């Protein structure tokens, strides 16, 4: 399954929100050395009840807009 997400780093709290056909993922981590990506993957794994190793970033490694595959 593939989904589109928008990652918002440096947020006040961690949260996943459904917006139309995509998701907004707010993380408290900073976008340095992939910390925000790792935090987003961890949060998505908890939200969708899958392991972190099953989630990978297909497109947008260095962008706010990403395509994630489970």
C-alpha cells in the first residue's frame, strides 16, 4: 500500500492527521540527518499498527512531501 504524506518537523507534538486522500505527520524532531524521517516512520508504524521495518520512503527523502510504502 502506498500513501502520500506531508511531514511537518519541529512541531509541538507528534500526531498523524488524515487530510483528504493524504496524511499530515507532525513530529517534534528536527529535519537534520534524517531525524524527522525516522520519527515520521516510527509514528506511522504506531498509527497503522505495523513494524517500522515494513515502512519505507519511496519518494521525497529530502522533501516535506513524501510517498510511503508499507
